[in-house]
């Protein structure tokens, strides 16, 4: 695929990208990039760190870890629900304005949760915090697209993800260390100054931009349908092991019906929340699917390896986290490099190659055994899959009109994150079933091996589709 002809004109000269007012001022690309990177970093760090803080938190507020699990699942439910509306709200009402709103919500809810003393208040604030995260995450990408000229956008997005990927390495260590040495409340409270710094950078360095082709109004029926639909499906996935099969099937069916209703609503809405012609954009669809494959494999690798290192090999959480640094640091290195490769080479075929690299690494990891090849396998896993899903965000931004970058980012992230979340639940069930017959270690190794092979096959198939519908041409762009 040649991204050259598909890329937009520079944002500053495109009326659709900007509206009169504050957005007439020049953007500060460097501050925009830093602010966006902080947004991505704080969302990922918060989630990863809090997982290790959960047992101590439950003890301090007088409940069980199981009862307090909604601190994690409720947050993810809200995050998944808000991604699509959040991105589109930024397109309609102003990406800078809505991004700051998301940061304020995230910071205030973090402060409230850090000071709360009852399980119900923590869970409620955590759900609201997830909504803030779902709003700010896609817009952190969209404002980068507005601030940089087309030939530098992919590199900038890759750099933002690279900084954000540091949370993969720091999250477990930070959460466990702070909880052990200070208090779990610090995990929440550290978000307040971090978000304040991000807000200040947004105020100073990010210019306003929006979709001026639509009025400043929201498709409320569409918003309700998509939010309830995603929330219901996500809830079903999260609670399927706790609910009876009949209830699970009924709630899942209701969620699917709501999403079908959303599609029909968007077909007739004058100003739809998601214009369905986005899914007729073949480059967008193929890149999104490729990114989804890479992210599923990476997330499942994180899940399986974490359990394997602690429950099979008997290593401590700290030692396990240090070993997993091989994958997380490699993913952090891959993210900024992905932007450079995306500028110079065909994006879908680069994603195929990187997914195959990740598959080779995960296959080595699935063999278990000596760290001499386990750690190199983790490096290839993190590098290959990490670059694969990072290229998804920058690649999809490059193939949609400037006025719809928020919508595109929200849709892409909702698919990539949502499907991966569903697959984690499925993998956990599969490992549990296989463990009863082969033992936990063998079960995890088998599942990781299946994921490695499956991701390679899926990437190859999607690469074949891309070769047929998008002739391969290399787009050489000027360096940043």
C-alpha cells in the first residue's frame, strides 16, 4: 500500500482540520508530543500498577480482593465504553477541549479514589476514572496528527507510544514497590500532579482542532446505543465465569442487539457518531485488523508468561517482573522505531513481518525451560508484536481525512483493546481447562504456542489480502 497518495495535506492548510478561533494559533509540536505521551503513560501505568496494589487495598478497606475486583474490571469496562464516543466528541466539540476534560476527570477521580475509605466509593470513582481515560486516550493520538505535517505524523505517534510503553516496564515495579514501602493510595495520588503537568502542556502547546463539516451536536441515540452495547458485551466477558450460562447468553445477546441497533441508527442519522463509510476504507480496516492480531498476541503473552513465571517456576513477583522487562523494554524500543519504518516502508507488509518476528519469539517462549532462550524469546515477542500494534495507531491515522482522526482513533483503539480483552478471558478459561488434564505449565505452553502459530497465520492471510487490494509501493518521506 502506498500511503503517499492517501495521506492528507498538512493540517494547517486544511479548512476541515481547523475552525476559527484558538486553533488559528500555531501548534507547538514538541509540547503536543510530550503532553500526549504523558496521557498514554499515565493511563497504562495506572492500570498496571494497581493490579499489584489490589490485595493490600482490599485489606485496608475491609473487603476481599475478589469483591474489590471491580476496581480493575469496572475501569476496563468504562474505558472500552468511552473510546468511540470520546474520539468523536473531540472531533465535534474540539479535541483540545475534550482532551483537557478527560484529563481533569481522570485526575479528580484519582484524587478521590486515593482519599476514599469505602469499597463502593473507590469502585465508583474508578469507573468514572475509566471514562476519563477512554476520552483522553484516542484524543492524545488525534492531537499529534493535527500538530505534525503528514510526513512526520507516524514517527511522532511512534515516539508517543514509546514513552507510554515505559509504563509496561515501570508499572508492576512501581505498583508493588509503592504499595509495599508507602501505601496503595500513592498509586492513585501520583496521577494528580502528572495530569496537572499534562494539562499545562496542553494549554500552552496544543492548538484546537475539530471537524468543521458537522455541527456541534451529538447523535445522542447513537451514543447511548454504542455505549450500552459495548458496556454490556464487556460486562458479559468479565462476568461469564461468575454467572449462569443462561444469564451470560441473555446479557451477551442484549449487547449484540444494542450494537446492531447502533449500526442501523448510524445508517439513518443525519450526523452519525461513527460514519459507517469508515469501514469501507480498506486500508483502515486491514491495518486495524493487523494491529488487533498483534495486540491480542502481546496481551496474551503478558498474561501467560506472568502466570508461568510465578505459579509454575515459583519465582517472586519482583523477579518475574525483572524477567518480563525483556519484553516490555523491547516493546518500548519498537514503538518509536515503528514510526520511522512506517514513513519509509509499506505499512501492512511491515506489520506482517513484525508480527511474524513476534510469533517466532513467542514460540521460543512457549518451549519453556532455560532463560538462555526464554529471555531472547521475550525480546522478540515484545519487539515484533509491540511494533505491530503501534503501527496500527499511526497507520490508521494516515489513511483517514483530517477531520475524522478522533473518530478513527477511537474506533481503532476500541477494536484493538476490546477484542484483546475478550481473548484474555477466553485464554484464561482455556488454560484452566487444559491444566486439569496436562498441568498448569504444559497448558500455558500449549496455549502460547497456539497463539504464536495463529498470529503468524492471521498476519500472513491479512498480508495476502493487502497485496490484492492495495498494490505495494514504498513511500519515501523526508526525515523529521
